[in-house]
């Protein structure tokens, strides 16, 4: 399944329009919050997940709460190799940033998603193109990607930006032949 997240930069907070097959979501970062706070909503306004950041000077930490009561804790485990871990509900996910602008998400040892971010941003915010297994937890995967977006947000209000992506070491190489199931 293919999913797109389009960030909309507004003066004080980031907003995201998310399109997936048979579903449309919207997310908005809270205005004036000491930590990151974002709600993921369906088009009718029902909140399907909440992302809450924790104050931590060296490590990005976020709690993800889904509307069905599941809770996950996501943190940046390796800051130089850009590895995020997301644990909860008796399952574990890993998000790897690879060379350039590509990322992969694994549930345990099986890849369930891959996504890319745009290199040039003109007026709008970042755009994420996601390929995801049809049996993967879409809402959780969206929360993980939005969490990474929040942790990388540098409040840059420039009209045009150019992103080189990850130019440092990577913990795991990107699988060029991976295809969603």
C-alpha cells in the first residue's frame, strides 16, 4: 500500500495531511507546548493516536498512544547512526535512517515499511512517500514517521530548503529489492 504524508508549514505549528487507500488523516502539532504534542485524526475529527514528547536534552523520547488503548514508547537509540526503537504492546519496532533520504521500519526482524523524504522543500513542508505492507499497523507506522519528523523539526521558516539527508554512518543498509506484501 502507498501512503503520503504532506507537511504544511504554518506560522506557529506544523500540520500534516495524510492520504492512504480508503483513509484520510490529519495531524497537527500543538501550539505553545513545552514538549512535542501531536494528535492524529481521521477526517471526521476522531483522534486515532496521540504523540507526546518528553523533555530529554540528548535523546528524543516520545510516547505514542493509540485510540484502542495501545501504548508505545519511541526513542532515538543511536543518534549518530539514526536508529529509533519503538516498544510496547508486547512488540518491538526499529526505524533506520539510511544514506540519503531513505528509511526503513522493521517489526522484530521483518521489514514492514520503507519511506523517502523530499530533497527540496519549496514553501510547503516535507513530503513523505511511504510503501507499507498491507497487514502492517498503519496508524502506528504513521505515528513513528511523524515522531521522526517532530524530532528533526528545526522550525526553519525559509521559503526554500535543501536536505542532504543522512551523510553519516548507517546501522543497516537500505534494501533496494524490498517490496510491500
